[in-house]
C-alpha cells in the first residue's frame, strides 16, 4: 500500500537558527521553518493558512 503524501505540509520547528539551516530545511521539503523561540501567534497564523486534513486515504475517521 502506498500513499500520495505530496499534498501534506511539512512544517519545521527548530532551534537551528542560521540562514543555511533554514535553506537546508526548505530544500529538504519543509513548507515552513519556525525558529525557537517563536511566538505562539506565528504558529497560529501558520496553521490558519494550511487547510486541515479531514481524511487521509486508507485510514478510518474516528468520530
């Protein structure tokens, strides 16, 4: 069984704060790169821009 994960977001929260670290993270597939310490508002704004996954193919939704 394989899944298409190309539509998933890959957000990184890290203590690696150098510009090269951020560039490597983005090159590795990160869709966002937050450096610790970050403001909670930054994380909320990031989450608000990314649609919520309501169903992942091959799984059952728990109600």
